[in-house]
């Protein structure tokens, strides 16, 4: 009598006594199969873990830092030995302040430093003078070393007493008003200042180049006297038709003030140019 697959196997003799030897051998075979299956599963599990670890290592090596080979894996410098990012030399700054630029006034206060050319064109350039929205047309200009010959009244003797070297005159006109500015040149600032402070009489008007005679023959005109550096400058202004000037004639005062301000600026600019050149700076 026999059973189907997987049933007990009975020994010879046809009895009901099982064949213990066959059963024992079959049991041993099943045990060996279980061991092989367990062993195989362990190998597969180990291989899977190894693959995961290898993948992690490869992924880590693909970061921003370069991969380290097995050859130099143990040769990287310690953190304390890595070069510092701030190893480049830092800029240094001098604690000594640069010297201040020269004072422009020094170069117009004394003939020893004031070496720029002294000419009518240097002080009164061009054909027109524009001050704001006011345009003045330039008339005649003149330059002479005979200082007294350019004056009226006592001013000539005052200029001579303080060592006047030369006088430059220029006339400007606007809307029936004419103003002559006279620039007297001295050797020092002190001499020019005293000449302006003691001024009496005035500079003589200069006609010509489209400007008729004005402020002559007893006409009342406006006169001013100022100084800056080694230069004293005087103005005389009035109407070209000979009318007398009154305090209400603001147009005469306006033209005279424009000429006075312009002359001051020209003298100061002269000092700036020379001071910049002495310091090696660009000249504007």
C-alpha cells in the first residue's frame, strides 16, 4: 500500500510498520535543503546590503568636494593644516595725512609767486561778459606802465606812492550804460590794499570800440575801489549820453557790480591756476 507524493513510505513486508531508515534519510534531506535555502537567502541579503552601501559611497563621492582615492585617502591634511582663505596680504593705509593744497591767495599776494602773464586778455578775455542773464559787450582795452595817466584827481599820486607797476583798463557797455574797470598792479598785497583804502578821485573812463566818451566834463558817475591780492581795482560808470547818475539808477549800479565781481573772480582764478600747477594738480 502506498500514498501519493509527500505521504509516508512503508517498508517491505507489507505491514503497517513504517520504514524508519527511509524516513530518517528523507528527513535529513529536507534539513539539508532548508540549510541551503537559508544560506542562499543570507548570501542574497548580504549582497543587497553591500550594494546599498556601495551606492551610498558613490553618491557621497559625487558631492562638491573631489573624490578621495584609496591611495591618498589617509594623506589629506588635518583641519588645522589647511591653508587659510585670508592668506593674501591685506592692504595697508598710511596714517600720515597728505599736505593741504596750496592757498590760491599766496600766488596773487606777492610778485615773487605770481608769475602768470599780466595782460588785458588774461583778465578780460573774449568779446562779451555774461553774468547770469545779463550780457555786457566789451569795448576798448588798454595797458600802460604810466599808472598816473589812467586816473582822475588824486588817485594818480596815490598809485605812484605805493609803487604801482602798471594799469590795465577795459570798458563794457549795456543798454546805454558804460563802465570802465582799471586794474592796478603792485608788488605786494599790502601796497595794493593801502592804495584802495586811500583812493581819492578815480580811474579815468576809456572810450572807443563802439563806446562814446562818458563820465567826463563834470558828469556825475559812480566810482568804486577794491583790492584783492597784489591788485587794486577801480570802476567808473555812467550813461553814454552824459546824464548824471543818481542813487535811483539801478542799471548803472548793476553793470558796475557785475564788472567788480568779475574782476575779483578773475584775480582769484589766476591764483587757483598757479596753485594747482605748483601742486601738480589738474588745472580747471
